C-alpha cells in the first residue's frame, strides 16, 4: 500500500474517485486532498473547505488520515506536479473527464499533463459512461 | 473597389516550393499552438512541451534558417513593420498584464464583483449586474483576468442561490470579449491593429466606444432571450445573505495598482504634444513603482511568475512568420482578395469584420490580426476598424477564437459544467452575428460622419 497519497479534487470530482482512492489506502496511508485555486483569498479558502468537506469526511469514515491542502497557482497542472514532488507522494489519484470533438484536440486536460510529468504512480479514475 | 497599393519584397514568383514554405510554417505554427504537443528528447527522459511560447518561435527559426539568411524578416519581426514596433506591443501587453495581475492578486476584482453581484435580489437583477460589471471591468483592464475572476464569483453566487450558472457565464464571457474592443489597451489585438494603422488612443476610443457599447448591449439582449426561462424572478437565497463583508487581500497594493492603471489611461489619452513619451513606455514606467511597492509587501515574485511571458516569443514568432508570408507574396495576394470588397456602403465594413471574426475562430485571434493587418495598406481605415471589431468578437463565434476561451472551457469542466465546441458555437454564432452586424453598421456610419 501507499504511504502518502495526493488526491486531486475539483468541483467536478465524482464520488467514484474518492471511493477508488480509499481502496488504495491502508491505516498507514496519509491522504492529502489537493485543490488548486488561482487566488487564495479568504472567500476561496472558505468556499473550498465547505465544498470538499465531504471528501475528508468520506475518507475519515474509512479510518484514513486525510487533510485538505489549498495551493495558489495560475497553472494548476504544474502546481500539482510541484506539490507531488515537494511532498514526496508515492501515488496521485485524480478523476478524468473524457473530452470529445474539437475541444479534446485543442485543450490539454490535467490528467494528460500528469501522465507525462508526475514522478510517481498515477491513478486516473474515469466515471462510467 | 480598393486599390491594392502595398509593395511586397517578394521571393522569385517562380520558386513555388519557396513560396509555399512560409505558408506551411505559418499553418504549422497555428496547429502547434492549438495542439501544444509533448516530445521526448531522444535518448533522455526529458519531455519538451511545444506550447504557446515555443510553437511560433520554432517555426520562425526554421523559416529564418531555410530562407537564405533573410535578416530583413528577423528585423521586420522584432524592430518593426511600418508604424508597428513588435517589441513595443510586447512591452505594453506585459506591463499592463503586470498591473492587472496585481489588482487580481490583491483581491480587487473579487471584492468588487462580490459587492456588486451580491446585491442582486432577482435573477434579472443579477443578469443586469453581471453585464454591467463585465463591461466596466473590461473597459480598463485585461479581459482574460476579468473572465477568470468573474467565472469563480458567478459559480459561487449561483451555487448559494441555487441557480443555473450557465446564462450568467455565457453573458460574462461574451460581454468581456466584445467590450474588449472599446479601448486601445483592451486587447493585444487592438494594439497591433491600431499601431499598424497609426490610430492613437483617443482616436481609437472615438471610433470604437459606440460600436462596442451597442454590440455588447445587443449581445446581452440576445443572451437574455436565449436563456430567459432559466433566469428566475426571485433568488432562492438572497445573495446578500450569502457572506459577510469580504475584505480585500491587500488594499494598499490594489490602490497603488489602480492609480497606475488610471494614470496609464490618462497619460495615453493626452495629446503627444503634452506627453512626449510613446504609449508603450507609459505602463512600463508606472509598473516600476508598483513593483517596488509590492516587493515591499512580499508578493512581487508571485506576480512576476503569473505574467504571461509566453506571449512575447509567441508574438515575435508570429511577426517573423507573417513577414515571411509578406516576402513570399501571400499578404499581397490576400490584399488583392480584400480589394474585391466594396469600398463604400455597409458591406465595406461588414465583410472584413465577418472574415476577421471567422478567421479568429479557425486560427486564433492573434495570428489572424497580425496576418490581416500586414495585408492592408494603412489608408484602409474602415477595414482596420473592422478587423479590430472582428478580432474581439471572433472569440465569441468559436471557443477556439482565443486562448482565453479554451482556458475558460477548462475551468467550466473543472466545475462540472463542461461545454462542447458545438454547444458554445450554437449560442456564439447567434450572438456574434448580431454583434458583427451592429458594430460594422455603426463603424460604417461613423466613417461617413467623422
């Protein structure tokens, strides 16, 4: 099992992602629930704590140590990679949204970027169609 | 019909491969800007990301290497072409971004948006407030930053009021883009076109304030008609009750940045006989005391890291590539096409505006602007004004029209509100068509009167 997990969350993160993350943990695993915001004002902090309380609660119910970390950056992709490196995490779990059509061609999703740059195990969770 | 007057320093017309080479590189640069691929460096684990900052520069370097030591292309791309000085555009864009980013980081935009939007008691009032706020903030600041800040605030307010945020999100995105055409500093594309055509700050505002105002009002009207059933009479939760009084993160920094921005607008609008320094130097000089101030507050580095530095190599590469197109006769050929547009009547403005808007969607508004501007003689004022309008309205036609649009769609997806290209265009084509027709008609009227 893993020692330190970074669980990336956004407002679109479905329950499946948290469920998969919890299955990868044992009692020794520390989960850092990571959310990147562009500007970390009091409002953004309060809003994020409120919005992601369910993630922390779900993990704590499973007996897993979890805490929310907010990182301020205008570039969420590289902020996640830097955070993972700085915290020496051994696994990153994140949801992935399947984009279709022209937008899939022109926009690089966070999960695409993480596949190329994250230095540890990466688990991508796709919501069932 | 327009007389095609520009002289091109073309390559030998018979050298067809050489003639197509700059065009292929230009297309490749646009393609790479959109696709931004990753490449692994052979025999290493290093991955290179061909992003906005690298794509055009790589293609421009290939052009320079294989075009037989054409120093004039490099010179044209960096030092200038006619009235335009590419380095001055870049300095102006970066220093204005620095001031606007300080305002954002200090919490100014969030503070103003919350104060303004939370006073709405009905869905209609919220709609009106989003419109006014988007329009006013975009007038003097960077529309990309306004879009990013307002998107978060709209999600916040709609979540608490249990509203569908989409009508308000579309409204703010359309309004901020179209309102960007109002002032010279509203969009980098305005600066490029205005410098090419020799239109100064005051003249720019004189031409563009009315078309911008009318087309943004019409845009708001169209968005309202499209989404009227999703805009409730009463809000479930009074927005005002949603939060206590929010304070700005750094009032001092916000105040200094606001003073710098106001002085920039004021000094640019004064006659050149009074202010004897070029426009691009004004925000640069004003950004210096601001930099000293925010260094004393401890967040200079954060702002410096957020400056869109990649726009510098991106624009430089574009200018060099378009010089290559000019040298191989492509801009001249396009100029001949444009010369087929009637030189009087509403169509003289409507057609180039429509073309500029649609080309922005296909190739992004920056490459479109540099290419279109380089193809016109500076005497074609109506067409230049049409290109300014088209480059700002273009990103509302197709989401690929500006990089901010692509970024906006990513933020929406992260909030669980993913939109597709076709869904965006379904609304965007209606809104932009109305905006293009009105803006062009008013510009045409102004050309007859002013």
